[in-house]
């Protein structure tokens, strides 16, 4: 059971961080990062399965692959950004966390831009002049 | 009705997929941004379905994005380039072969029309053979002469008995040879072929 492993690891990590935060706060942050990476790696295969199923469904619905991949990219960026923000906040670096958030928001907006333009142009063409 | 059912089914799948995606969204300040992108995706997916429903040949920007070259990211740039070139060559060959096929069929029709103008020819079937460079190598003609049928008809019309054996129709054979030569002459004069084999088969001979 992977959930058992994750819960166990989380408990151990939490205890370790609590202990380390008093004496070596830098090490506590490192442990937190390592835990995040481990969880992310463990979930990769599961995430791949979900994405595969969604891809299949998307193909059946005959939706453009470009839009779907853009959406997946946005989802990935959001996850990575949240991870980074959480780590920065754990380390007490609120300013850095805010910068990461800002960067993630801009990147998501840039990725969503072609979709938005396509929708607007299509609507302009569909509507009578 | 079937098309509408397809659209409804596809929209349903899109909605389910996006709902599932929303479940996967991370919490935090980024969530509204991602939800906005997901919303755009739903709109565009539904819009694409609707445009397809109304006009299959539509060239709206939402359908323009289909022109993605390849989804395979594992290939190197060189391999991608080679693949694109190969695909381009394939399309090019397809177009050229289609055009040559068209030209060949037109040429067959033209030769048939030309040969049918030769006196004594009733019907012609032409088959032009080309080599790999699409140069004409041989022309096969299947000719039906008027004389053969006319002769048969006249014999039947005159009510000649079947058991009467006629002498070999030498003048008719000579006439056939003359027509065949005339056909060759007409084709060579008209097209000026060099090194092209013209095979003429007279039916009923």
C-alpha cells in the first residue's frame, strides 16, 4: 500500500523536521524538500495513468490535442509552482514564494493566451458583422 | 440526429474530463488561474464541436490548431526534420502521381477520340503504359472495326443460309491492315512519339 508508505514517511519527516527546526533549520528545509521530491516521484506513475486515460477520453471526444496538452502543461506548472511555493514558505521565505507565484501565474497566462485568442477570433467570425 | 448525438456525447466527455482535472488542481493562490484555463478549454472544446456541427469545412481559428506537426517529443531535431521531409515527399508523390494518373486518363481519352476519327473504326479502347519516370513507353489499342460488324449484319440482313461457306475475306484483311497502318500514322503524326510502341489489337480478327 503506497498510502501507508506515504503516511509513514510523512510522520517520520514531520518528527524529523520538528526536531531539526530547533537546532538546524537549514537541514529541516532540506528534509522537507527531499520528502516533497519523494512523494512527487512516487505519484508520477499514478499521474501518468490518469493522464493516459484523460488522453484517451480526449481523443474519443475529438478535442484538439494542442489544447489538451496546453492544459496538461498548465496543470503541471501549477503543481510544480505550488510545491516550490510551499517549500519557500516552509523556509520562511515569503518574498521568494510570492515571486514564484507571480512567475507561475504569468506562465499560465501565457500558455492560456493562444486558447483565449482562438476563442475570441472564432466568436468574432461566427457572429454576424 | 446522429451528428447531434455525437456532439452531445463529445461535450459530455469533455465536461467529465475537465471536472476530473479540476479535482486534480492544487490548492492555493494559483487555483483561480488554472480554473480559468480549464474554463477556456471547455469553451474551446464545445465551440469546436459546434463549428463542426454547422460547417465541416470551417476554417475557424479553433480548428486551425490542428496543424500540429508532431506530438512525439522523444525524437531529436534531426529525426523530426527527416520525418517531416519524408512526410512532405510522400504528400508530394501522392499529388504528382494523382496528376499523372489524371493526365494518363485524359491522354487515353484523347487517343481514343483521335483514332475513332479514322474511317472504318467503330470503337477504341486505349491503355497507355508509362515507365517509372512517367514517360510513355507503349500504347495499347483495342479497336473494333465497322467492317466486321457491318459485314456480319449485311450477311444476316440478306438472309444468306448459314451453311454456305464463303471464300476467305482477303480484301477485308487488306482493309484491316490498311486501317491499322492509318491508325499508327495518325498517332505518330499527331503526337510525334519516338520510341513508343503502339500495339493495335483488332477485335474479332
